[in-house]
C-alpha cells in the first residue's frame, strides 16, 4: 500500500507560503498586456500559471515532468500562499484586462461568481478531448447556464471524521476506526450523541469532544445539493430546512459544552491541535496535512480517521484558461493533462489532495493510499467511499464563501454564550448586508 508522506507535504506547504508574497507582487506588477509572460519565445511555448496554496502541480513535480515530455514548452508558475489575497488580485486583473496568467486557479467558493460574471474572460473546455472523467457534480460547478465549461477540476473535499484514539479509549469508547464509524453511521445527530457520552465518561484532564460547532455545521450543509442558494440564484438559506437543521444541531453541541470553541483555521485552532484540547474534528481530505503539521510529530499515531455519518464535499479547485491567452490551445492541453486521472492520483499519493476524477478514484494507486500519521488509516478507501456519497448536483451561489464564513462567526457567538435565536438574527443581518 502507498503511504502519504506528511513531512514532505509540510515542507512543500511552508515553501509555497514563503514564496507567496513575492509571487503575488510579481503577478500584480505586470500590466503591459492582456496576459503576463505567455506566448512564443526563443522557439518555445511559454505558458504562465497563477495558483495559490498547495494545489500540488509544482510541488509534486508534474510541471517539471510535462516540460521534460514536451521540451518545446516552458511553464512559469507563480504561487500565492493565501487564496483570499490571490482572488482579490485576480479580480483586479480580470477587471483591468491585464496582468493575467494563461492559466488561473479558481477555488470552489469563487466558481459561481466566475461563471456568472466572468465567463467571457475564460476559454471553453466543452468538447476538449480527454475531459469526460470527472465526478458528475464537479464539472457542473464550473459550467455556465448555456453549457460553457470554464475550467477543469483539480481536487475535491470528501468528508470524514478525524479523532484521537487515546482520548476515545479514556472515555470508554471504541478506538477501531470501523467501530467508531458505526457509532454515528447515517446521522450527524448520532455524532453529537457520542459527544455527550464522551463528555460524561472521559477520564482525565478536560478535553472537548469537537473542535468547533461550525465544523459540524459545514459538514451537514455540504451533504445536500442546495445550501444557501437555489438553482436560479435565489438566496434560500433562511428557508432551507437543511441549513436550519444544521444550525440547531451545531447549537445543541455548543450549548452542551461539546465544543472547544475554536474556529477552524482561525487563531487558537492550531495550538488546540498541538496541545490536544479536543478529540474530534470533521475533516475533508485536504485537512489531514494541516492537522498532521500543526499537531506535530509527537501526536503521530494518536489520530485516526473514520467514516463520516453522511457524505459531503467541502472544498476543491479548478484550473481555467484565459480566453485571450496567446497560447490558449497549448494551455488547455496542459490543463487537460494536469487534471487527468493519472496526474490526480499522483498528487494524492504525494500530497493528499483528493481527486475529483471518477476514473482516478477507481485506480489502485488511489484506493491503496494510507496515512502513516493517522495510524495507517486507508484514506484512499475512506475518502473514495465518501466521494461516491456526494450528491450528483452541488448548487453554488455567488457569495457562498462569504456566507459560510458568516455562519461560522454566528456559531462562535453561540459557543460564547449568545442565544441561538439572537445569533441567528445577527448572522442573517450580516449575510443580507454582505450579499446585498
């Protein structure tokens, strides 16, 4: 079985973050044409790429491999460490019509805004050979109403639950991942009920059952086709029973003291991982590398991964090609290769970014990936099963990312003692202001 090398992933993530600021400055400083750097030069096709975080193409060696297999191609990739900063710059370049790369990364929370407001700026992948292998819901997220496909899927974010085996043992709960998954199979309410048992029976210094109420909320809402918007673009969060059910269950967990009151990726969460202040975290595939990095080598083997109560998708990205790129055809060929099943499998094995390709999920080198840090958990099988449970349709809205963050802030209010009704009112007011 293949084993995901978490130490390598941590080094690569750090390297990407370190060069992020310089890369962004370089990208923003060029305004002398519709695309930065791309074209034909010295007998070579120069293809520029703008990306963020650890999308995996450069870090896994795929860009270098493509250049070796295609000696007439020179790929120049710039990577910003922070997606928010990257997207702000991308919006500026799209509006100005200059400073763009031939290939631009698009995060899932931005996909709807791009398809609704920037479709003319991106090339159409519909009909491009070798691009019919994705999970059904993935490509629909980057497709316009008239059928224009603005990019190809990279990774996805199927859901699982990461848990501390040692803490479960101290609470008299099963520690075997299959037995743990059966405790809450089929219903997130069972996950919360296990938390009540944990809090009652845990023997030792105070440890919270879960890291945050908002993590539970996200896992629930992303398991359904519609969350905050309907297919016509209407804002439906206030009347969507899925959202209200998730809000109330997350608030129940907060009211019962099951949460460590730590918002994921916000100040306090990383120290919570390092200090072991909570026993479980709802974790999409891409979160495993972050947990292993921040929890540190001293906690290796204490964490494990179990099936989530229900399938859901949280996260994922796309690669799009700028319509006015002087090397559009060559850039589309590169994107098709980078997102092909073989390359998605390679990135998962090296870095842990889970494939969005249906064909890739059926490969043995995906199914057989394990995580040494997480007690040799068969993460290829666990996340592969979760990916198949994701609804075939995932309706996105223009301000999905903003609304998600606002709900997280609202549940943080509940964790700090605000009544759920007052926190809901505050959250609704903030959402209406943000999307209005």
